[in-house]
C-alpha cells in the first residue's frame, strides 16, 4: 500500500507536520509496531504503573492508542474503551486484534487536538502514553490536546501520561551539543520551539518529538485545568523509578509518568 502524499502545510491537521503525516500514513509502521518494540522496558513499566492505579473498571479513552497495547489490555479487564488515533492503519490493527481476542472496544480516527466526536464529561480515565503528547507539533496544539482530554473526562476523572525530559541530553556528548544548539536558537530567536528534537525515526527523516522541562509540563497541565496527583521520575535506560526521587528529579529523570485528575469542583 502506497503512502498518501502530505497536503500543503496550511491544510495539514492541527499539531501535524509533513514528517508526522508520513508516519501516520505509512501502513508498514503499524504492521511492524509490535515486533519493533518487543521487549522495550518502558512498555512493561507503564503497564505496571497503569494497572496498579487504574483498577476499578470504567470508561477509558486511550489517546494515541497506536497498535492498542493498553486499549486491548484494559478492554480485557472489563473497561469500556475508546481507542483513538489519527493513523487509520494503527486502528485497523487494533480492530483486528480485538476481534481475534474476542474483545469489544471502540476505535475512532480523530485528532487529539479536537475530540469533538465525544461529549464532555464522559470518561473516567484517559491515557496519553509513550510520549504521545510530545509527538504533537506546537505548544499551542499540545495545550489544546490537554484541554480536550480534560473536557472529555468527568469531574474526578484521571489521566495518565508519559513525557520525556529534555535534560536527559546532558548525559551524552551529542545531547549536550544539541542542547547548546537549542540555547543558541533561543537567544537568536530562530524558528522552532525549545525542546523539539529532530531525528530519523523508523525510516522517516525529520520526525520531531518535544522533550519537556518539568516546569513546562506542570504548567501546561495546570492551564488545562488538571491537578497533578503523582509524578514518577523514570530512569532513562530501564524506565524504573529513579532511586532517591526527591534528589534533583527534574535533572536526573529520563522522563516521567504523571497521574493527574480533573477536580470535582
């Protein structure tokens, strides 16, 4: 199956640039997803963290569900799951897996910046894992995605998200060089956002992921209306919680699992 050519930039969906469009419309990536990430330590770590905290079945929305590893697991546990992604190929994989497993869930092709297909206050839980938020291009778009997640959660509902920490780049020469370039860009007022790291990812050049500073992520969650309940700083290699997490976690962590809630009032 051929990859759909990206439309002009002004016609791209909110939060999507041309490389991300290619990623979303490359069917082989969906077909290879499970094999590509087999054994990834973050996958075991986030599954454990979620299962420990989201125990009572309810309505759950998986934002950027990918090939459905969380959506399918929660559906098998009796949760009423809506699996949302902008990649039709990924959703087809999820639907096929659910059918094979005899599991029922809803698959929805939608932009995380605009969840107008869902009414307000309709979910008990939301997931945004494996740096899904960081894949959205532009801070305004990321903030809009958080506001949409807040809107579709009921009062008292909870969100779990994962984000990478920009300061993990201090620990290797290439990362420090990139950070120096980021500082120069900031001082020179060049285009692009501080924290956007470009790479060739699974054969697609120019892919970007936004690496957060903790203060930035906390601020964006707060502006969306969320109350941060728990933060788990993660080791960048093992994805295990770092030892002595109160000692400079904003610098030492490779990323975070964040659990936040929509206040009751």
